[in-house]
């Protein structure tokens, strides 16, 4: 039996809303890097998921 893992973007936390196109995940706009990291940390804990920093002012929460 094969087990398939599905990776899904659950949320986006951004400092630059102009970089985030529409999609299926909720988008959180942070005022600064500190707030962005805090929101990403809390959401990842709540969703039992991982934070990935795209190094362009955007972080994504991905369910693995």
C-alpha cells in the first residue's frame, strides 16, 4: 500500500500585499517583520504546520 502525502498552503503572511495574488489561502498582512514572525509562529502551532519564508516579505504556512 502506498501512502500519498499532500502539501497544502494553509495561510500567507505578508509585508507586501502587492506580491500576493488571489488564491484559496487566507492572507494576513503584517505591519512589520516582528509581527509577521509572531503571526506565522502562532498560525503554524494552531494548524500543526510549517512556516516557510520566501525571503521576499512573504511567508507561507504549509500543511505537510
